C-alpha cells in the first residue's frame, strides 16, 4: 500500500492512535516520528537533545490519543504531545530520579489512561499515576528475569507480562492496586516471550509471541491455548510482535524472517504472508480492520491493504480443477489408485493417480484441511481441521459418511486402526478420542496430556494407542479399556513423531530438538537408547518391519538409520541418494507442502517445513530403496504434485 521512511537508524517501536489518523514510530536514532496514516507525511518529530537519551524501545498512545509515551535505553520514560511533538513530562520518583534505572522495554496505558505501566531490564514492573504524577502503587518485582512486554486488558481487569524465562504472568488489576499480589502463569512458549496483547474489544483472548517462532492465542479466563500458530505455515525466525485486529477476527505477527503474517482467529489458519521488508520486522499494528502497518530494522514503515492482498491470493490460486489455495496435506491409497489432498481452501480433492485428474471434491470443512489419511483396508478417507471436526468420507463416492464432533480445539492428529473398526483423533484440547468408524460414534476419551496431542498411532494388533504431545511426553493406552498403560517422559521438547514395533514391545519417539528415544515396554524405567545425530526438528521416526532398525528424518531431509538393539548409528543417507527421479504425471495448480504415504517414500522439497520421509526400511540399502510396499507414490515439488511409479 505504502512505504514511508525518515529514521536514520533501525525502527524498534510502533503504535497507532485510536482517535486520530496518526501513528508513532521510535528508532535507534533516539527519534519518534508522528506520521499521518493517510498521506504518509511526517507531522512531528519528538526528539530530546539531552545526551543521556538513546534508543527508543517502545511507544504507546494514551487512550484519548493526545499523548505519546516512550521508553528509552537509559531508563527514561518521556511523555510527548501528539499534536505539537513537544515534551510534556519525564517520569521520576520522589527523589526526582527516573523510575527505572536500566533499559525500558515496554510502556502501556491503562484503558482509562490514569496509569502508565512499564517494564525494564531492572526486572521490575512499575505503575505511574498520570493524574497524581507519582507512583500509583508498589512495583512488582524484582523478578529473576526481565519482562519484555506488558499490557492491560480492555476491561481493566487484568495485567499481563511476557518474560525472558518463557513464562507469561497474569494478574488481576484490582489486586495489584490494593497490594494483594497473586499471579497466574501461562507456560506454553519454549523461549523468550517478546510480546503479549489482549483482544481489544472483549479481552477474552490473549496473543503472545516468542523467540521460539510461535504465536499463541490464549483464552484469558482459563489461560489455555486456543491456537498455536507455527509449523509449516509459521514464521522461520523469532517473532517480535503480534496483535489483534480491532474486530478481533485477525491476528498479525512480525518476525525476524522479514515477513508479516496474517492469521484467522477463529480457525488458526494462515491467511496471507506480507513480504517486502529487507531486514527483520520488529513491530506490527492494525490501523483499522483492513489496514496493517509494520516497522523494520531496514529503517522503513510499510502499510498493507488486507482486502487487496486476500483478493489477489484467491485469484492467483484459482484453477479450473483442483484447489483454489495451498495444498497442505497429501495421502496415497494402499492400492496406489488414488491421491487425496487437503487444502487451505477447506476442501479435499480425490485424484485419479493414472490420469492425474480430479475425480471429486469433498466439501464440508470450514477451515484448512491440515490432515488427511486413507484407511489401509477400506475405501475410507479421514480428514482433520482447525474447525474442531474429524470427518470420514467414502473415497469412491465422495460422500461425507460421518462428522465426528466433540473436540474443543483444532484436530491436530488422526489415524485409522489397522484392522478394527476404530479411528482416533488428537486435538489442541489435550484429549484423544476413539471413534467407531462404521457408526461415527464416540467410544471413549483418553485424557491426561496437558498440551496439544499431535502424533497418534495404533499398534499393529490395534490393542494399544500411542499419543504424543506438546507437553513433552508420549502415553500408551489400552484401546479397549481406555486405561493408561505407560507414560514415556524425559523429553526436552514437544514430540513430533511416534512409531510402535509390530510386536508392540518397542516404541520410538522423535522430538523438536532432533533427538529420538527408543523405549522397551518391558523396561519402564526410561528409554533404552537416546538417538542423537540430527541438529534440527525431526519429522519422522519409523521402526522397520522386522523391528531391528529405526530410521529418523529431519526437516532438512537428512536420513539416519539406527540399530534398535544397540542404539548405534548404522548409516547416514544423503537425501539425493534416495530420491525417485521418475515423475510420470503432474497435477496442475497444486502447491505441495507436507506429504504422508502408505508404506511409500514421500518427500517434500529440500528445506521446506514438511514431514520429510516416511518409508519401510526393511531393505534399505546405502544407495537405493527397493521392495517398498506398494508401487506408487506422490512427491510434492514446487507447485506440482508428482505421481510416481516405483521401479
């Protein structure tokens, strides 16, 4: 929409006025620019010539838009007039000293404008009365770690702060002002929390972002995650800022990957990626429901038009046949005749693998279809989505046989039983559900995990269910009774992959930190082997048919084969040595991301954030793969899906 510049150095701070067409930006040049959001012209420049004032780390408008508060590297907090750009006040204590002694990271006004709250490298949270011109109450802290962001809820009931120790702390405002300090903690991030903000109208939701590349939307009252915005659609670098649109329908996030990403609050799906900044994007804010503004270390501010971007995306993705938006999941039928795809257009497509034509489009989901599976022994297809439903379809007729409802969050993992009339779904609501496929009825819940359940799988005889979770544990359950048989803990990161041997004795779990564990169910004291070789996120961990080997793959498509007996590395494979260079068909208009086959080699483009490889390694050689189960696979490459004959 528009690019505006004026700062001499990188920009770290950004705020938009709710009452006038103005935005404020603060830079490492010590200056605050006040811009007209319509014309992009500079209205005022706020700058102190005093030598002690350095980088501007935060700016915030008062609720009536008349004042701009700013926090600096030297601990100063200065209030400026948004009309004249003149300095109004410097915040000091009774001894006329700055209320902070070290770098100020964030300043924020209460909804009534009577209190300005600030956080600093001195590990305190300070409350200043804008009416009485003095500290409003006792400060919070000192804490053991620095807070990077702080905000009041719109209804003034809560105060929230995000800390270096990965924790989000929540207080009731009335308790703080009366000296009763009881905090609630949210512990979902895995690195420094950079930003926290409440939804602007109702304060029912809270959004946070972190150096762990994640954006999390929380429910304020329960402090539970609604959506974790990461994975293949997520940022590729630290996320420095995140905020809600005025109508609370959208969330925007700014990252070190130089992009601004737009998310749907209801579904958690990615709507658009805004690209253009040359350096990390530090802050983002909504001007209104249709316009965004972002600030970057490239010294520029960019304004974006949301409606125009979404219209262009739909036009670019539309095809005469197939999906209108990105394909994000793929499955191949056991007989190799069908390829099933799920997309951000909320639909599934069933493709004829022989002609590369669309046989039918399966419509019903109201959000992105992140997960598709094909039942090994029948003509059924399963699909899971952030719309909280697990759907079962007839692959030959396209009929939606069952809509399995009951989850309180996004469906994040699905699996069919091998022989029995069962299917399972895992969700962000921390519950796994067992369903009877023929009737679509709920058999039982598996409860105990304390975070999102993603990978799920049945044992070969369908007597056991293994679930992996973001709570860093895997659990083994008795399918028929629902009893918890074993907890596999000691993981340092969330679990990305699980596999169970044919005899049910060995379980392998793979984690976000690149480490896999081999567990013997007859030795419950802990893992029998820790497999350390990968240096990035695991995408699969598969046990061979004979139970003697484990193959692990990571997001960069590195492949390592291990001995189950010794836990030692047997072979390392260059991905280029195991590709199948025989594409025979291409389906137009499909942009492939993750793939999941049925005993087949499936691969995503090198460097992508897909699942990686999933293969039967019973006869894996150093230079080639032979005797794979099945004779056909699907490979995503660029904007094509290749249907591949396996020689």
